[in-house]
C-alpha cells in the first residue's frame, strides 16, 4: 500500500459521510450464530449480559473508558460492560485468557502483535458481518483509513486513539535569536535545507555560539536545535514524502533499502554527527523530558507524537506545533493508533452493541480530544464545528492546522502495522542495525546493508488484499 493510496482511502472515508459504507459479508461462525439473540433473550428474561472490555491505558484514558462504559450501561440496561485494565504484559495476558477459554468480549489490540494472528485463527470476528446485518449502525462514522483489514473482506478491527507525528517548538527561543517560526501548514512546510539552517542557528554552545559559527563547540552544547523520534513512525513521514513506504510497492522488500530510504535515515543521523544540532544518545540520556526541556529553553524543536500535547498542556508549557519539514517535494506525516476488536465469544452480539456505541456515539472520547491526547476516528467528528469545539484555549495555536488538518486532507499516512504483514519480526531485525546508525558507528548504507537480506527474509507482503 503506497502513501498516496492511503491518502485516497482516507478521503474516500471522508466522502462516505454522505454515502453507505462498503464491504462484503462472509459466513458467520457457528459460535457466533449460537450467540444470536443473546441481547433479545436477556431482555425478555430480565438477565443482564456481562461484557468485559480490555485495554492497557491508565490515568485519564482509563477514566474516559470507564466513563464510556458507564454511559453505555445506563442506556443499555440488559448489557453491562466492565473495563478490564491490563497495564503490563498485555499481549501475554490476553493470550493466556484465550488459551484458557476465558476470552474477553471486546479487546483493544495492536496491529503489529495479536490483532491479525487472532483474526486468522477466527478468535477475532469479522466486524463487517455485524455492521452489515445491523440496520441501526451508522456506517457514515467509519473511515477506510482506520480499518484493520485482514483481507479485502475481513474487517478485523477499527482504530481508536488516533495520534500523528508533528513538530513541537519553543516560540521563546525563536524570538530570542531572531528566527522566523516554522509554518503551521504542510502546504508551506520548510524544505530540509531551511530546516537544518534554522536548527543550526538555534543550537547554542556554552559560550553562546551557534552551530554556524566557526568557533562553535559541539562538545559543550547548551541548547539543541532539535530532538528527533527514533522509531518507525518517526522515519515514515519522510519516506512517504519521497513516495516510498515501509515496504516496497510490490511488498517484497524493506523500503529502507531503497536509495530514498537510506537518504532519509542518513539525513536524520546527520543532524547529530554532521550538523551537531541534535543530541547524541549519550547526551539525550541526560536531557530532561520535552516538557521540561521546552520550559527551560534547552531545546528549540522536537519531532514527536501528538500525544505529547497532553503533558505539555497539563504542565502549562509555552509552546506551539508546526508541520514537519520535507526532505523531498512533499511534506507528510503519519498517524498511529491501536484497534478495538470484537472477540469470538457466545456474547458477541451484546459485545458488538458496545463497539457500536464506541464507534458511532459522537463525543464518546471527547475528554481525550480536549486533553490534546487523541484525535477522533469517528468520521462525523471531523466536522469543522465539532473539531473546533474540542480545541481549548490550552491547545497550541497551530493545533488545527498542523495536527488536525493532516488527518482530514490525507497528509497523514496510514501506520505501517495496519497493512504490513509480520511487522514486528521485520522491525526486530532493523532496529538493532539502526542503533548503530544513531550511535554514529555506521552510516545508513552500512547499517541497512548489514541486515537487508535478513529483513527481507521476514517480509510477507501486505494485509488488506
């Protein structure tokens, strides 16, 4: 799946607000058929169907999940949902519950771990079957970009908690050193040379010299121009900008092994070892978190996930957000999100009622939108009126343009675990090699060449076909 196709799918999902959803119906399993009528039977008998919803988040996110369950329970007297928080060893514990014939009815899942393997075993049901047979389900709420498709007909899960990668920055440092702030819009994003120049001007050593000054001391840096995100979601926006992806277009090899892929990785590493504007791993270990680093003027810019807004807003940090710069002709970002899945249990019909509530009830996760942590995955929540109603005075000024709009116009690509088969095993080969790049021990060419054959041996193509 190429980036342009992902963007097209998202736009198709946006257009679907005025049309019916699509998808083929497959045969419903024997266990699922036996479950039909559970809700109706409980209504007539007065019994309540008990449903468990498992998730791994704590804090405010857990509180919102519990609030959603309370609202659902109040409006569905014959179904009772209990939120089961599993903060540690989530996949291991879910696997043990399934093996012990104690499968929870609704589960949060990651696409790169359990979701697709359990769907292949029939332990996760095809949500499209339930949507198609439920005339009350508002299909206009569902967007193609957020579907985890096992194949063309099997809808294994739907995205929750969408968050994309962006650039955070410190307006005070830009003002102090007389540098123009970065553009909010991806249409106006800086090219890479401009970005590097700005990062050099804002990297200051202990003597007050910036990284463009011949007397600059790279061993004694007081303010860094930028910190970067060293994981697949941190690299993928720049890959997408080149028209490349995590895998080659034919799904037979890793995208990092292309000339463009190596260029992306090398340019990111050069920020540390050529331009001295980003911290080394050793220096990074001693730096404070982004909230403190911005508040104490120790960093000017940072590539990070949108979820960081929640902490910065809570801490009352003065900051703003901007479009990521571009290495090629196009500036892109990428979304990240987990999935909610319907498990194959005798209570599947009742469990689907809860999933329907989560996916179609407008404002169900509104506190998490207002906190800056999440963006919606309910397509109807992407109306301008609704989105602007959840952007508070604590959100950074560029929040809509830099973070929300990319989800609407297709600038934010689909996260690789949604469509790359065997993602974790591929990544397990790549990551140690990139550690050598980030430590300065190898170039991108050397790092990727050292694992290219092993990584390609793990490549199995794409889901959703």
